[in-house]
C-alpha cells in the first residue's frame, strides 16, 4: 500500500478524531491494494488505522486471498458457525481499537454495521468521503488511463451507430457496446443504460427488452475500465427523422453540455459550473425536466468526488476528473442526455476526453 497515501488518509481521519477506516471489497479496495476480493453477505473488511497500520477481517473462505493481498499484516478469519462480531472484537482489542471511532466506507453492508453496533462498544461513522478525498486529484498516469478508457468508449459509439437498426432490442445494443469495448482493450465493460423511446425519459432506466421502432430515439450511457480507471459517456441518437420538438430538446441539451464544459475551468466554483448548464435548459422552458446533478467525479469508481452540483462548495483544481451530463426527461415522451468526461489537466487546461460526435445523428 502506498505510504504517502496512508499518511494523507491518516491526516484526514485524525482531523475528524476517527481512529480507523473500515473498507469492504469494491472500488475503494482496488484503489488501496490494486485488487479486491468478492463481496457477499459475510462480513469482511480491510481496517486502516490512523497511524498507517492495517489488518484484515474475513470469513475463513477468504483468508488465503487476504494474506496474499496484505503480506506481513494480520488477517483474522471467522467461521460460518460463529458470530463474526467476536472476531471483530478480538481484532479491535489487539490493535487498540476497542471503544474507538471507526469510519465505514460505502461498500460496508449496513446489516453488518448494525450487528456490530449491537455487540461492540465502538462508534461507527460515515467514512465514504475519506478515500474519495485522497484520490480526488489524479496522478498523470491516472489521467492518461482515463484518456485511454474514454477513447475506448468513443470507439464503441462509432461502431454502434453503424449497428443499430429497427427491430433490435435494447439488450442487443448493450451486448454490442460491451463487445466492442472489450475488443478495443477495455479491462471490463459496463453496458450501462440503453433506452429507446419513452424509456429514455427514465434517467436510470434498467430495462433491456424494449424494441427499437422505425421512428425512435435511443439513449446510450455506458463505460469501461482501463487499468483501473473508468470511462463514462452518453449519446442520444434518432432512428428516422426527429420532430421539431425533438430537435429542440436535443439542441437544448447540447447547448447545456457545451455551456457546462465552458464554465469548467481551473479555479471555477463548482455551483457556477452547474448553474451555467442548468440556466440554458431553464431558459428554453425545460427547467423542470432536468432532474439530476450536472455531473460526478470519476476514476477508480464510476461515481466519486468531485460531484458537480449546486451545493458542492469547492473549486475545480488540476487533476480533477468529472462528467458534464445535462439532460431533459419528459415522462412518456422523450429523454435526451449528452455526457462527456472532462478533466482539468496537468497544465491547468480544461480537456474533454470524449471525442465522439455530439452533433445530431439520424439513422435512416
């Protein structure tokens, strides 16, 4: 584990009088250890103390993997036939954490925390932001991997607009997107959201059975990983000639995307970035249909700090990576979102990582 990162993480914890951070398997563990074990209902976690020491608690079926991940550090195993909180208690006592304040990250299961609250004398607090803060400024290597991940997503869009045809299901499109990204070097591929017609008006639509019509709209939100870094892109295309209203909605979202990107400069106050895009949509009369934040940070997780909202009180700095993704969603009618990943690069310049066209595409 990176010593410099451990020092920084320890400083963040000490500032809040937190004695240790509990990290369950997931993106945070990949960030810390370069790998992760399988997350299930059985409690397991990496425990990082504010002095930089760390240890692992897990079910016996994961002990060997944990020992390989943190050689030279303690690994405590518990059996399915016993109460895991007793092993947690033993580990905490041996590491001076009995009765101490423990922060938990976003992948620790709530039902496990509830059981520990019942059985232990520790205080448990929200620690989701701690690791996000340690990685909010990307290294040059991480920025380069973000660029490559975004180029893979761009390539998928170039291929998919040649592939989409009426009669295909949303699942057909999802599967093709995944396949193209893997063929082009992605370590993993998330098909994300493919929503046709009125389904596109549901921002986080999760269906796959919709059938593309002769005249339709198709929204695609997807990404992949490359060396641990995520990409994320959304493009919306038309099947057949769009109506004037559909063109207005699309062009309004595109204008908002460009306005948000233009405002996202080094030193910009994040609420001002959000407001620049939101104003475009509101001025066009669609304000009530832009129902989510403008964007989110990206890196080891698909969503992490900085969050591009009207209440995020901080300024953009070199090394930050985030999405700009305005949308308009009118139930039972239309949904349009256009998303790019943007970074404040090493030179302090605003750099858009996605180069797939945002001009209106009409597939005939």
